[in-house]
């Protein structure tokens, strides 16, 4: 009877919450990829330069249009 009581005591201690389940495995997520924008030709960018040149060409065309009676 003492052996049975000892076996029950050991079994109850071995089946506590500390031994329940397996080890906790925390999978690390990979670091997000950093997208680097291509370097522009200047601080304004290429689009602003083209728009400025188009505006200057329009002003030059309007000034060069000689429709006056001089």
C-alpha cells in the first residue's frame, strides 16, 4: 500500500502545470525589406525641371510672337 501511495504522489507531482505542453518556441519574423528610392538629379526632381523648361519655352514663344504694329 505504501508503494501505491508513493507512486500516486510521484505521478501527481510529475503531472503539474510546469510539465504541461511542450516548450514555447517564438519564431522571429524577418525584418522588412527597406525600399530605397532612386536618387533624383536635384532637390526639385526631374519633373519640376521639365515643367519649368516648358513654361520658359511658352513665355519665349509668346514674347517672340510679333503681331504688333511697330
